[in-house]
């Protein structure tokens, strides 16, 4: 399961902090709703690419496991879209550029 979290920092800051980012804590398991205390544990990290503008960085993604239901969770920063390497900001910028170019093509025809 993927959990999006607002770390309140940029991709660059997140990359610099690495595993020292302030990852969220939970009161209960997002899957089975059991009490988190003693049940939710960090299950390690995996590294993924994050692309913003002209730079590509590898960032750690924290994994959590519930000892009760055995479900694992990945905490993804909200500036990324699950399963995409490009940041949300870059994707929105590219869409904006595309729409602007399409508007210009339309205006040139009129």
C-alpha cells in the first residue's frame, strides 16, 4: 500500500536529508486499524529515481510493516506520483507547455 505524505520540503531537501527525513508515525495500522504501538515497524528503505528539471536523484522511500496483518506500506513524498519518476511539478509544467502550444496552434489557424 502507498501512503502519500507531505514532508513540507522540496525534492532537493528530501534527497539531502535521505533516511534522516521526518517520517510520519501512526496511531493505528492503515490496513487493519490495530493499535500501532508495538505493531508498526520500519521495514527498511528502497531507493527510487526522482526527476526534477534537469537533475535526477535517488531518494529513499521508507517502508513500514504491520506485525498484526503483515501488510507493508511505502511512504511516498507528495511531490512524487506513485509509479512515476518525474516529479509532480515537472509533469504539470509539461502539460502546461503542451496546452499553451496547442492554444497557439489553434490561434494561428483562426
